[in-house]
């Protein structure tokens, strides 16, 4: 995937690109136990585009940058 810096001038685009690169298959997986049983859990308090998640298997929380 080619990423152009001029296309990443707003926070929404940055975190969308991070998610697409990190989870290229479209399924979010837990970085702690590698489970795909993950649910969204709101957003970061200061970065509104930074999605938070909670794993249903190990109950740990993480976000787009964890």
C-alpha cells in the first residue's frame, strides 16, 4: 500500500490509514492474545479519531496505536 503524506493532513485520515495498515484484512485482533473477538470501546480522550477496543477473550483494552 502506498501512503502519500499530503493525503494525511487530518487526524481522521491518519487513523484510518493506521487501521488499514495494521489490520489489512479488516478484522481487528487483540495485540495481547491475538483474538478476533474484539468490540469497539469509545475513543481516546484527546485524539477523537483514535478508536479504543476491548478484547472479549482476555478483557484487555487497547487502541489503534497499542
